[in-house]
């Protein structure tokens, strides 16, 4: 199908949500729509739900990118005694092959996925273990990973340094983070290398401070020649926060000026405080999806959008985020599909924007070999 055929099949317009979101036909896959502007679309998955219906069919229809939700994290790979088991990670890699989807590796270094056994390790032991874990994991999937999230969530705007204090900063060393990218580049020269973080997308003073801290860190890294290709914006959006497309796009311009492409890596919408019945909540959530997606797709450096989970019931927000339970006890509706796999207004909002994206992704493909 060419672009014109895809668009007429979907009969799309990116319209307001109040009067009803444009009903993109769900038969046109989101990845197919994303490709019309040179981008890709996908989902974070775990084999525990990706192998079952309705997620299995939804992935077949809509996924052009697959991220391992947990399976490639260090804590998921090794057992209590430090012995690696790649079964789950291999399963997610196989799902990507089966779908002919790009595979995102997530994540090589993250304070939350550092094995508990290393919490009290010496610096020497920690550096040795983190290095060999990274080398083994990256080499295992060499040539199969589109992008590796090399490092996850290390900024903290409330610290004078702008950097989070954690087991990683303490034992690996915040000034040595660029070495993680250097190791990953050597282990798989085919993969793009990303830094990934949250709390950067909305129009709140604390997000602004995080954007500033992030830009300072990336400037330092780029200046010293760190092999970083991609900024991963998690985009865990929240209905209780404001959104400004103008501010987001100015931020994207600054990232692009550093030579980075942009990937939306973990998109979803929390709505713990949202009032109203399901229809009203869905309409409001769809409006934020529309505003955010429209802004992202108007920027030439944005190359992919990845949802964090596929249906509402397998969203991490409903599975694990106890602190964000709604007061009415109802589950949240953070993703594009309900538990039965039905497309919600958020789906139609995203599909409409995707089909209408006038700005093409225009950064050159980064290949290093
Ligand atoms: O697999 C075990 C299961 O055997 C056990 O019975 C159960 C009991 O608690 O735990 C299960 O493991 C859980 C795992 O998810 C698999 O579902 C862990 O407790 C739980 O902490 C883990 O949470 C994940 C979290 O990262 C921490 O790794 C979420 O699923 C995952 O969605 C979330 O993803 C993060 C991204 O990596 C980084 N950005 C934020 C995002 C959301 O927090």
C-alpha cells in the first residue's frame, strides 16, 4: 500500500475530541500509518501477555517496534546467585522477529534493575560486574537490536549536580556514564544508543527543571564525544499536569541541535484524579494523546512512538502502581485498548494524527558499520 491508499483506507482527519474523535478504521495498523511519515510505532511487551489474546492479535496488527518491558533488565536476567538466564529475553526477541518488528533493548544500566546482591559491592567489583553484564547482553543480541536504552533515569534536578544519587552514581560513578555508551558501541556497532528518562514532556516547573538538567548533562556528553544517538523520552503523561506543545517542540529543537534523534519510548496516560464517567474520562485522555502525538509528529527528529504496554489491564499502572489507585477504585484507562482489545478514543486520536503527519522523520539513519 502506498501513502495515499493507506490514508484513504483510514479516512483520517486529526479533529477535536469534544465533538467525537475521528474514527480511524482499526483495520489500518498503527505502524503502517506511522510508516507513511517515515516513522515506526510499537509497544513494550512481556511474553506473559504478548503470547495471549487479545494482545497477540493487536501486536500483529499494530506493532512495528517491540520493547522488552522487563525481560532484558539485569534483575530479570540473573537469578539470586548471579547466574544469567536469557529465556525471557530471548522470547521477546523472538516475538519481534515473528512480527518483523524493530527490537528495542531496555535497559543496560538502571539503578532500579541493579541486582540487590551488588548494593554493598566495592567499586571494583561493581564496575567489573556491570561491564561484563553489559558486554554479554549486548553481544548476545548483536545485529538484532534497533536501539539500546544504554542508561535509564540518572537525572535529578533537585541535586546541585543535576544527577541522581543512586547505587549507579555511587559505584559506577556519574562522571563515568559515557563509558557505558562506549562499551555498548563496541559490543554492537549496529545498534543505536539511547539515554532514556521521564518527567520531561509536560508543562510543569519541575519538568522544566528536569529538561534543563538533562540538556546540561547531554551537552557535557556530546562535547566529550560520547557515542549517543538517541534521546528516549518515556512520556508517562499525567492528566493532572499541563501540556504545552510549544515548550515541548522548543526542547526537541535543542535535542536535535545536538545531533540526536528522538524516540517516544514509554507512552501512556495516568488519570488517577480524573472525574466523570468512563466516556468523559476516555474523551479527556484522548485529547491529551492527540495533543502530544500531534506535537511529536510535527517534529522531524521524532522517529518512533512506543506505548508502555498494550491494553489497560496489562498496563504497569494498573498492575503495580498502588500509589496511583483511583479514589473510586476503578482501574485506570492509560493505554489505547481496553482489556477486551477494543480500540478506545485514545487509539482513534493517535491513529488520526499518525495518518495526517505532514512532517517526515528526516534524520539520517545512524549506522556505525
Ligand atoms: O515476575 C515477578 C513475579 O514472579 C512476582 O510474583 C511478582 C511479585 O511482586 O513480581 C514480579 O516482578 C515484577 C515485574 O515488574 C514483572 O511484572 C516486579 O515485582 C515489578 O517491580 C516489576 O515492575 C516493573 C518496573 O519497571 C520495575 O522494573 C514494571 O513491570 C515495568 O513496567 C516498569 O517499567 C519502567 C521502565 O522500565 C522504566 N521507566 C518507568 C517504567 C514504569 O515504572
